[in-house]
C-alpha cells in the first residue's frame, strides 16, 4: 500500500550489506532487544532492496487493537491511501480489488507487480495493471 503522509512522520530506511545479529542473553536464552536495536531493526533492509528508495512511518499500534486481535490504524487527513500494489504471488483478481476499493477510496490506484526478468526486483506489471474497458 502507498500512502500520502507528512514528511515529518517519515523515517529513511537504511540499506546494508551485512544484516545485524541479535545478541542472546545467556541465562534467559532470550534476545536482547533494547530500544536502540529495535529502532535499527525497524529501519533496516538488505542492500538488494535499495532500488525501492523506501521510507517508512512507524506507528504504535497498542491503541489500535481490534476485538479480533488484529491491529488497524485508521486513515485520516495525515494518513491517506493512494495506491495498492498486488504482489507477484497475489491471486486476487485486480478488477475485483479495484471495484472493492473504489467504493471507499475512488482515487486509489491499484496495480499488479511482477518479478523483473533477470533480476530480483519487483516492478509494475504493465500488462496486468492496464485498465480494462
């Protein structure tokens, strides 16, 4: 999903060649997850994904827990849905997703992605994303 959010709510993603290792407490056998490490973990991706030039918004979900046990952050003027990208393994028909979304957010763009030929990048599948009349 792609959203419009204020720039001051965004954090840059750090792309690295070597991923962090998690220290484990010898006595409890539990990982040491201090605030600094968690912040780094939330903002780090492997360098192969650098082409995405991703930014993130970090939202505390504790106040958004639903009765079902799932977490939902409501859309607002500061958090507006603009696009939905169906991944390469998504089997939902793009036209059905477009129809469903159009009832709530008519201006949202829905596209289908695919794996780029000869690479690991995920890109727009222009053929499947084309609007059918």
